[in-house]
């Protein structure tokens, strides 16, 4: 275990699905209460403005693969917040294994939109806090914080969960993935709900708001357990080159793998 610091109000949508979560699957992971925030509403600037929630691999959106990985961690559907646009939720029923049948994910947007990852994280936490059985003050309450452009989210979540169980026995407030190049990935991470909410409140008070704040600004004072990630577990799609390398398809290229020249 290494203690270190990682680098680096919600608008509900009309399509939001709510409801009380089924508590049956929420303590499957070593007695932990797990929830999740998935960030899916960035500008995609380095992708030429492509909506990252529309990226696909093997015919499925990366976002749906992330949601499946979260469900596989035992997180009920009603304990998932997606921060993004109105159309990010799947059209079909949210009945994957591990999901609650009593409600779907909360869909929210940071205010103002495109306020950055810290503001989006705060919006997601705020959405979770509206659940009737919210447990932010429970010391065993942890939230997975994931970006929607993870190429192999199952690998990422499987790497994080054992460390979360270990960190729960310590005073660490976060479990943060570290890629093979040694870079911290604060959006491939898990945080104690209470500690992250306190960091949101402190940063909001000091800045007068979260617009433009980075994840370093938000989480830099938290004690962290580092988790080494494989190349697969840390792979995400920030550029067209990333998409080409990983076989991810851009929405304007339905029949071919994305190529760098497509964004020229």
C-alpha cells in the first residue's frame, strides 16, 4: 500500500429513471456498500468533438460495457449515476445481472454543462444522495468513479475491487488506478463516499464553484491506495489514435475501425 495523492449541483434529465435500490446485492463485496458514478458527458475535444458515449467496440457502446462492469461488481441499478446527455441510457430494459429491478440509473448533468470532471463528479454524487436509502455517511460506503471511454472496464473494475476491500481496513480515502507509465487515473478509481463528498464541499467553498476544476484539485488532499493497472485495464479513448489502436469505432465510421486521418 502506498499513501499518496493522485494528480489531478446536478440538472436532472427528463429521461432519468429513479427508484429505491434493492439492498440484496449491495454488500456482496466484502461487506462494502458500493455505488457508482460514470462520467459520460465531456466535449471529446481531442476526438474532434465526438460524444464519447457513442464510441463502440465489437458492436457495443463503451458506456454499456462500463455499466455491465459496474453491475458485475454487485452495484444495483438504482445506485448508479450517469453524468451525461439525455440519450446515454440504453433503450432496452436495465435488467442485466446484478441490477435492481426496482429502478434504473440516475441520469444527471453538471450545471453548467461541460463544467469539467470535478463538477461532473459532484453532480453524480448529488444524484446518489437523492436515493431513499442513501448511505454516504456509512464508513463502508464506497463509490466507483469511472469514465465512459474505458476500453476494457471489466479489467479495470476487477483490479480495483480487491484494493477497495483492503483500503476499507485502513484510513485511506481512495483507491486510484496507476497505468503502466506511472500515471494516476482518478477516473479509474474508487472513493469513500463521505471523503469524496467532503472534498467536493471544501473545493466548492474555496473556489466558489467547481466549473473548470480538475480531479487533482478535487482529490489532491485525499490519502490514496495505488493500484497498478495493466495496459488493458487502463486503456481509454482520448484521441482518434487511441481509437485506432484499440479497435474502437467512432460514430461516423460504422463499418471501419477509426483511423487517425478520419479526424483530419
